C-alpha cells in the first residue's frame, strides 16, 4: 500500500514585500485587488488608484491613497498595470518623489474587525506607528 501524501502547508496569502518581477514597484495582494474590484463595481466608474506619501503622521510620513480619474494622471507619474479577478485591467500610479520612499510597498486588504481595511507593508520603513498609516525612513 502506497503511503498517503503528506499535506503541504498553505502558502501565505501575501507575498514578501519586494519589488515585483514584472517591474511593478507597488505590490498588490489578491485580497486587495478583489476589494479594489468591488469598489470599482460599487462606484460604477473607471478610476485609477494613486498611492503616495506626504509629510505628517506620528512617525514623520503618511501614506496617501486616493482614486483619481484617468485624465488626472500626470506626465511624470509612474503607472503600474494590474489585472483584477474579473479580468479587467486596473492601474495604480505614484509620483516619482513618493516612489523613493515606497518602492516595493505591498498593499494588502483585511476584513478583520480590528486592523481591517487596506494595510501597507513598506520594506523601506525604519519605523512604523501602531496605526500602520505612518512611517519613518
């Protein structure tokens, strides 16, 4: 009788925060892409996600994340293309100055009651605050 196969542990839902092999400097997990697809469906618009940083927050810099219209993409912005679960294309943009601080950033989404929502994991951060929306380099 052949031995039964040993179950393999399930892979984590989020990849390690590092620059994407496809040249994308912002990683988006499957859970975050699902939520972005849901938001797009809910709003009925073809928005683009702008991710960046600004001065402020308890650690010195804060993440920003806003939905913009395609005509609001600036010439100097870096544009990354993704595919949503339904196969639709989706774009994320960031300005070059922000990318200096967030290149390799991983954007995840959690449905947990505490700490749920969009979460940032930044490999460039030397310090982060408890809320997860501010960091220092």
